[in-house]
């Protein structure tokens, strides 16, 4: 037991040292920027929060400068949340097949430009939305997405019921095979490459897991803000009828953006835990 405790302490020290080394540079930075991604919806059969309750939940999490929200119930709710949370600039993208559900970015700073992309292979008309904001004159491109869920998932009554063999099959497929999610990420990366943005924040509900083909496609270009931390290995989906919760929500940044802190918030407005982070962008542009 003592050896296990010593190993745990050593692991934490290593993560701290790696974090210090990653954040050490001589480049001047902007002020701290807080960001949160959160799927505010709930599983079919669940009890989704009303807009006022969602706003109260987000406020209790610690108000973020920029919010990436998924499963927003229409542009009216996006506008209402923008007003309730005093984040006066927002952009909203409905699912192509369902204008009453979509994704939104809420910002304390003006959105100077925005663009959107619908994924060709999405079964529900999912997409991504990008908003450009300026921090002390430095442009930051904020991207929010919500990828399709795994086809093998069967929604139960307020739970997702799975068996061990189904979990093994899902992990195997996500790790080794092309999927709707990995195809969508290829589209996204091509789309972002054409924008030629120096500083990018990319987050949302990826419906995939760490080390999957989908996430490995992103890793050469962006850093996962939960690394290095013990939260990297924690789950964000809360209503899986299985002993282990998967992490399917992510916040990534360009490799030149500094991670100050990041964590999973251990409370949920529905069936997801949010991810909250503080970053700094190089002031030199």
C-alpha cells in the first residue's frame, strides 16, 4: 500500500514538473482568458434544465470569458443565455436537420467574424462554428463542435445501457477504424487550415475518447488542455450504465497558447460534466 502511495505522489510531481516546463517561455502573454465547454442538454428520458437554471449552473461554475455550449435549444435560447450571463456577443449554429437544437459560442468580447461548417457525413446535420475575437488586439479563433454519437449506443430511460462486450467493441472501433467522427475531424482540420489562424481554441462534445483515431488526428496540431493533469483520465459523460465513465468532451488549443489551469467540473446540468480552463495567448501575434 505504501508503494502505491509513493508512486501516486511521484506521478503528481512529474505532471507538475511537465506542466511547469510547458508553460515556461520568454514570450509576452495577454491577460488570463477563462473558457468553458459544456453540453447543457440531457439524455432522452432525463430532466433537462430550463434556460434560467442553465444560466444559474454556468454562473455557479465560475463565470467564463468564453462559453462553448452544445445542445442549445434554438437561437432564442442562445440569445437568452447571452443576456442572462452578461456575455453580450454570441453566435449560434443549428443542426442542419433540426433548427431547434444546435451549438453556440458566448463571449464577453465582440465577435468580429464568424463562420460555420456542416459535416458531410453527419447523420443529424452536425457541424462546427468558429468565432473570431480579439484579446488586446491579438486575434483568437474559438471553435465549437458537436460530433455524432456512436451508432451502437442505445438510449434507455435516463441512462445509456451498455454491456462489457459493447464497450470493448466501441473502444476497438474508435481506436482502429474510420468513423463519422474521424471523417468530420478531417473536414474540420482542412477547414481550419484554410483560415490560417495563429491562435485557435477548439472544444465541444466529440463523442469519442482519448487516444481514439478522432483525437489522434487532432493531437499533432493542438494540445489537450487537461494534459498534464489527473483530470485527463477522468470521465465527462455521467449517464452511462457502466462502472467507468468515458471522457467525450475536450478543450484543445494551438501549441503556442499557454495553459494556466484546467479541470473537469464535477457537476452537471444534464448528462455531461463541463471542462473549464484558463489560458494565455502570446501578445506578439
